[in-house]
């Protein structure tokens, strides 16, 4: 009963602070930063969201975590604790075993640990610190729980290498010109040389016969 009373008191205070946040009132000079900005994780797995507090001592402050899920448009209080992480206070209808807070030793880094993820955990998570109606919010972390991770690597296809890499075909070449030029070009040159040789041989033979007839 005592824990329920403390939880109810904490909830009343937290929702009161949220009303100030929505109206834009913020008189607490504390800088909060969350990481990562967004994350995708498989169902039934565990994630960690960090909240770093700067320019203030957390020993006497209280840390809160909220979330706004796809099913619930209202901001939902999850868990809170003092800077010493002595005990936790949970929101209504929150599965307590799923959420814990831990602090990095000698630093202003606080980690929200969420286990046994399911699709109801999809949403944006915010950390907040407050003291005497002074408060500051983190920048938020978007969590997406999926059944399987998306694949970003596209299948690659390889083409067989062309054996005529050194052959440069002009852009004005006729369609159908391909690697067969490597074979036909030398043959055409050889045929041309043979024709020239036959012509010279025939010319020489003809002259020789005329010379022989004239001499006889």
C-alpha cells in the first residue's frame, strides 16, 4: 500500500510537470541528451536507451522515463528513481520486470533497459529530470520492434568478362560488331597480303615470259 501511494503521488507530480512541458514552460537549466535517436530491434530482445545529464548533480534529483506508443496517444509514465538509483517507482499497467534503470558509475549517464520486447513497445521514449517544479526533457528515442530485421544489402550480379578489353570500337560502328573482330581483322589482313603477293607474282611471270619471247 505504501508503494502504491508513492506511485500515485509520483504520477500526479509527473503529469503536472508534463502539463508545463506541453505549454512550453521550462525553468530548469539542465541539458539532457538521449542516444540513440532511433533504433530497430527484434521481438523478444533487449534494448538500452541512454540519457546523459549535464551541468547538474543528480544526487538529489529524480529521473523519469516516459513513452508515447502507437496505441496510446497520451504520454505514459514508465519508471522513475532518484539519482542514486535506490528504488524504482512504476506507472500504472507497466510490467515492472521489463523496465530497469542503471547509472554509469561517476557519470551523469542513466540507462533505461527494456527486456522481452513486443510490438506494444513501439513508440518514442523520453527521459526527464525534475526538482521543485523545475524540469528538463530529453530529445526522445524512437523504438521500432520488428519480427525480422530489414535487409539493406541488394543482391549483386556479375557479368562474364569480355576478352576484347583493349579493342576500342568507335561509336559509329555498325550494330552487331563484337569481339569477333579480334579474329576476323587479322584474317582479312592476311588475305589482303596474299592477294597483293599473287598480283606481284602474276605480274612478274607475265614480264618474264615477254622478255623470254623477245629474246628468242
